[in-house]
C-alpha cells in the first residue's frame, strides 16, 4: 500500500484513474462483483494517494509562494496597512514578510501526510460508504472534520519556529510598529495563527482538487480489486 509521499507520479495517476472507476461504479450502484470491503479499500488507497500528492506539492520549495490559488497574503484587516507601507516606500519590508509566511506554510505542510494517512486508516465502513455516495468533495469534508485539530497542533509549532527562523515575526512587528505610529486603531493580529489557518486551507484546497479528479474519471467495470486497483495498468 502506498503510504509515503514518494510514490511515482505515473503509478499515482494510474491508481487514481482506477479508483475513479470504483467511485463511479459505487455512485451509480453498478459495482458488479465488488464487495463493500473492496470498494472501501479502493477509496482509502485513492485518498492516501491524493492527500500525499497534495502535501508533497505544497511542501516543495515555492509550493505556496508561487501558487496564486493558495499563496499566503496579508490578512484582510491588514490590507490598508500593506497599502500604506508601500506608499511610504516600505514595499520590500512587506514582501519579505509575505515570503516568510509562505516559507513557514511550506515547512509545516511536510507533516500533513501521516496525519491524513492515519485518518484514512481509521475511517469506518459507514463513513466510507457515505463518502462514496456523497458530493464531489465529501471525502475532503470528512478529512477536514477529522484531522483539523491534529493539523493545527502539528502545524502551529512548526510555523511559529519557521516564522522566527525566516524573520517573519520580526518583519511583522516592524510592519505594525511602523503602521501603528500613524493610526488611532492599532493592528495586532495573531501571525502564527493566521498562517496556520492559511496553510491548512491550502492543503485542503488541493485535497479537494484531487478528490474531484478521482470522481471525474469515467466509470468502468472492475472485477478484481487487488489486480485492477493495486496492480499494474
């Protein structure tokens, strides 16, 4: 069973395609000779591959920073701060802080895969069958609900350390110390909590993307789950 983040991309793609067939059959009620146990095994394997791919993608260098869909930017309440600082010629200070936040998110994402794998292993038959017949992101919703506390507990200390290491905490303090000299409404959001939330949102963005890919594959009748899902193409 593939449980690490090092699965070859071609094997992952083949497995996802085959798992998609299983999901399609389960949704339509045409699974033929497949038992619930077979279908659930295929679902779990597909989820392991999908979550591993998501974590691997985002934990790579620039996984967050160069991806517009998940890039960590200043929080909404700090947009005016950012605009004002850029007008004052402090754009580099803001850019350094943004880069540091994204580097912290990338570092933390390395710990996501084993948390997801553990959640998938503990999935009940009822949960799995509900996911199989659920909406396009039913599995993502299940994983978000069942893993968010562990992800926060795992991500936050890594992010706090990374923010210190990369200087983001210092940049953040400099940014708001400077801004607060010019305003009657000081801004002091929780930087590590903000980045933790954005990192987790980014992971689930791509988990949902992988789940949609799995479900969109055309249904095809599979007679031997062990050969067709876990074997060669």
